[in-house]
């Protein structure tokens, strides 16, 4: 699979990675053996970037990756984890002392002395502009607890602020056919600064798979059920913040753009990977078949007419409601 340099980390990673929220929680249940199979199939398909967080299953996702890496030594895998969502979301909680505790826990979960990449996990907006936060992260780099740091953001203004800070190696942001705002300023700014872009929620929580209907139901512990109104975390993380019914109408239009022989989800992933400035796209997978199909999107080529269609769909269905928000 094609590799790209992940910003200031200097590490080569696959253009399609693996998001592992689903290996921890909030997407229904994935048993431990299935999690190991998903990780193995992804690597076999060329994936070299795993994205996780300390809050996914309260460490379950990190531990699954740690087990996999221990059982498969010598693999050239970059693990990007996140920290900060296990405490009350108050800016004063983002301190060096807390960072040390959080990083140490992730290092134990992952079974490593030094984290490849730690990302602030969508903290309060003021955290991104606090120089003391970056000083603390620089200290962790100098001490060897982490090799690099970046941010995961909800909004484009947060991304732009983080990009201004010299130590920021990467920005993780929601980018998909239903969320185009990062194309306006974030991707150009990141490219100019040498900052990597990790595109998350590439399938709009599954809407862009083209498999859901108005009658599709989700488990009680699936955020696509309990967070549709944003009651537990930013609603933009669930179906990209779009109305479920409108998302279904739009995907019917999206499917008309997809070339023969290409899956709807594959086209959605491939379109993101083709955007100038994107380093890697991190779809999740709840089974081996999904992980293999997602990775295969790296080999899909799309023409300019496809891109035009995506932008028309966004303008027609989503721009008015979505563009001002994030």
C-alpha cells in the first residue's frame, strides 16, 4: 500500500489506516479474538497505522493493540493514541502532571516504553492556544515518554490554532463526503507547515457504506443510537452531525457516482485519500471482511467527475447546516 510521511513524525504510514474505537466500546461488542483477527487482517492488507485512545473501552482498545504487537514482534506499525477524555473537560486538567499519568497508563496498555504519537483528544478549545500545554508535551518528548504529539479536533479553528505551534506533528480531523470544511483552510495550512492530517469518521459513522435504511437499528451501547442528539459527546462524531434521514437521501446520490466494481465505502475512503494534504484515512472495521475491503480502497482511482459529484451533494444537502458548525 502507498505510504506517506505522517507530518513532523517523519514516519511513513499507510494511506489507509485502521481506527480502533470499535475494538473498545460504543459500536456494540467486538470480542477479543475478533479484535485480534481484525488487526491481523489489516496488517496483512498493508495497513501500518493504528489509531486508538485511552478512553476507548477505558483502555480495552489500547490493550488489544498491545497484545497484538507483543504477539507479532518486529512489525513496522505506527500507533497513534489519544489522551484527555477520562477526566472532566476543564482546561485546568491539561497539565504536565496529568499528562505523565495518562501517558504512563497508555504505555502500559500498549506495552511500550515510548508512544509513537500521542494526541490531545478533542479538549476544550482554549487548550489548543495554551503555550503551557505545548511546553508540557515538549517535556514528555525530551524525557522519552513520547516520540511525537499531535491533536484531535472537532473544529477547523482548533486545527488551525494547533498547526501554528511548532511541535504539533499531526492533526486528526473529521473529513468525509459529508464534511468538506477542512478542505478550505486546514489542509492547505497543514501542508504548508509540514503537519500530517489523519482523516477520521471517513464513512460518516457508516452512512457512506450505503447499507443502512430508515429501519436500521443500533445496539443500546452504540453511539449511533445514544448520541444522535449529542448527549454524550460532540454530535459531530455521530453520523458527522448530519440528520440521519438526510444522510440516507444523500448516500443514494453518492452511490450513483461510484464506479462499477468499487464498493460505496471504498469510494468514500479513496476520495478522502486523494485530497491534497491528507496523510492517512482511518476507517474502523468490526470484522475481517470490512478491514480488508477498507484497505483495498487504497488502490481505487476516481476521476474529476466523481469529485464534482461529491461537492454537489455537499452543497445540496449539507453545506447550510454543517459548514458553519465545525
